[in-house]
């Protein structure tokens, strides 16, 4: 899965595989979380929100992912 770099203090990369509906998030300390059964529109919303968030704020990072998705640290 290819990841997209994210200019954030907490999240460094985000990847999504539409076929399997798998979202990967790599955090600054080095952990990579996989979230399964994430619809494409949720991923698109996350990326759009992150883009708007970066435009409106500086020095603050979102720290929560919407509940209801299964995630695994690898």
C-alpha cells in the first residue's frame, strides 16, 4: 500500500487500499495502525478534513479517529 506523507506533528503518513477498504496511519513515534472496513468516502473525508485543518490552523493536530473501525498496531 502506498502512503501519502502528511505534514503533522502526530501523523506522518496515510495510506488507503480501496479494494480491501484498509486504512493505514503511521504515527510519529513509529507505530503503524491498520483500520479495516473503512469505506472510501470516510478516507476521502479524512483527507479533505486534514487538508482544511492544515489551512486553518497551525501548531495543532487532530488526535482522534472516528470510532467504529477496527484498528491494529503493527
